[in-house]
């Protein structure tokens, strides 16, 4: 197989496909980048066997899917995880559906191929106690300089909002200043596919947001930014990478294993803690922005497993010998 990267002329319809995904389905930049990468990887494979994405038949696609399943790293580990293979499959399904719908080829070679099976991993969960420790750590941040006060106020707001709403970190860092007001009890979040949802805020989040907006709006530069969490960087708002660093520092201050904490773990914590206190599954689904309730149901499985483990480990009659 050649390692030569496909040139744009090798894929005359790829940009049209991506434009359609963006315009009609509201695909995010990250999703579009994944589609492009997946389809270009596929084209690279086909160039090696003297074919192309536009002319490949079912046999070529089947061979590619076999390659994805069997290819290994030098260590003997699979080259791609199940989730990556499933995503690549979905990218190809979308691309060939586009080619057929635009009359760019007469048939869809993906039609009879089976989607790779995936086992959805159980989400990593942060206990209510550890979440409390993390939130408490924000209160112990230094306040010696104006810069310290600014950073502390922003960090408290970030953590309180993330845990109160369960929003995706990409949704939070790109929030616009116009989306929130002081003492507002809801935030309108623009999620995947451009779909909007209203998510309620609890009292600590409202207080933290109010304090942060006053701090932000007092800054000569920040007050002119359209973003709630401005940054001097290219994108204009706080980045995922910077927020991950903030979270790592907080985990260390709270005495927690930072390897087990991430923005997405806090999203999982939001969902499981709500459900464990009796929240309605449909309500949690809407707040998380899940299009399919089966995605939300994984949190009920986590709670069931936790309950079963608690019975096994703590119930006085379990493993008790009967005379």
C-alpha cells in the first residue's frame, strides 16, 4: 500500500459533500474534519489497489472494512478501536449516499455492508463527594493580584456552569455573552446540528455567572468580545486545551487523580447524579442534547451496576454462611 496522500483532484466531490453536511445537517467543524480525514484515508487505501472512491465497488469497500478490522500496530494492538471503525463506516455511508443522491454514481456500494459492531463503554463517573471536593477547590484559588481574582472568578463560573448544565465543553467555551444575563435561570445552548435547547441553572451557577459577568464586563478588552469566556487567542474564546489544564490544576488541589477527571467526566457526573436523585430520564436526555434516549440510558446502566455492587459488597446477608 502506498503512503502517498491523495491530492484534492483525486476527490472532486469531497468538498461538495462536506458543504452539504454543513449546510443541510449543521455538522460541526470537528465533525467535518473527521469526515474529511476518514474519506481521504479511504482514498489513500484505494490508490494503493488502483481504484478510487468514486469508482470503488462493493468488493473494494468490503476489503477496506476487513483491513480496518485486522490491521495492527507494531505492538500487536489493533490499529483502530471499535468506535473509530464505526465512525469511518458512517463517514463512507454518508459519502456514498451523497454521490447517489447527486447522480454522481448510479449505485451505492455501501448498501449491503454491515456496520461494525461496537460495545459502548460505560462512562467514567465522578462521585458526588469528589465532585464536591473539585468545586470546593475553586474557592481556595489565590486572590493576591487582579489577575488571580480574574482567573478565580472565571474558574468558579466554568465549573459551576458545567456541573449545573451538563453541557459539552465545546458548547460552554463558545457561549456568547448575549446568551446569558444576570440572574437568568436558563441558558439557551446551541448544540450539535445547530439544535437549540434550554438548560436550567441552579443557584450556585447563577451566582457564579453573575459574579463572572461583572468581572468580565469591567475588563476594558473583554467587554468588547462577543464571547462569555474571552481569550486573546486566535479563536477569541477559551480553548478546550486551556480548560483541560484548569481542570487538571483543580484536581491536583482537590487531591484527586487528574487522569480520571475531564470535562466529559463532569458531564457524566451531571447526568448520573440527577438520575440517582430521581430525575426523569427524558428530562435528562433533553438537557444533555441527546437525539436518541438510548444514549442517555447508559447512565441508568451505570446506576444499576453501582447498586448491584453495593449490595454485593455491603449487604450483611451476602456471602454469610448459613449453619
